[in-house]
């Protein structure tokens, strides 16, 4: 038996030059208006768009969950001064905004926040140095008065 190529077994006649429904015409403004009218009347099928949005949200949630899982696996080092300062600051009942001021003092004077929360002498010295600076002077003087009230809470005997 002799094998014939597929083209000889099933001859291809071709398709008609212009089958029904495949007329090509350039897009016009009327097509845009028609589409907008359908969208306004709610006659459009938005399942593809909605499905795409759901997929994007699911990927974002998956990435967030993986990030949080990796962060939990990689615990920060235990002897970290910044983390100790945050933990100690959580234990102190700060008035609103004072924690931010104390963080500003610690950052400006380059003294760890934990040191300011533990040592009265370091607290007094740092607040005095911080409040004497001229930049943001009125805010610093106001903050120094608030931090004096905090000092009474922190170091009450």
C-alpha cells in the first residue's frame, strides 16, 4: 500500500472569499457609541474582567500570606536595641503623640529608645539637648513640657 500525503487524501478546496458574517470594516465612532450605550444599559458581559480582578486579588493575597509566613520564620535577632525599645514603650501608658516625640528625641540625640525609657539621667540629658536646638524650636519646647510629664510617669519613685 502506498502512503499518500494528507493533501491528496483530503483535497482542500479553500473557503469562499467572503463568508457570511466576516465582513471587515474599520472601527468607527458609532461602534464606540454603541458599545458605551450597551455598557450604560448593563447589557455587557463583564465576567472576564471580574474573573481577572479576582485572580489579581488572589495572587496578591497569596503573596501577602507567603510574605508574612517567611517573616514569622525569620525571627529578628533577640539582642536588638530597637526592638527592646518598642517592647518597653508598649508597656508604658503614653499620652497621645508623646511616643512619637520620644522617638524623635532618641533619633536626634542618637540614644537608643530603650535607654531613654530605663535611665532617668539619659532621659533628662537627651530631652535637654533636643529641646535646645533651634530647628522646630516651638514644637520642641512644647514637646519638652510633654516629655517632663512622661518623666514623672516613667521614673516615679
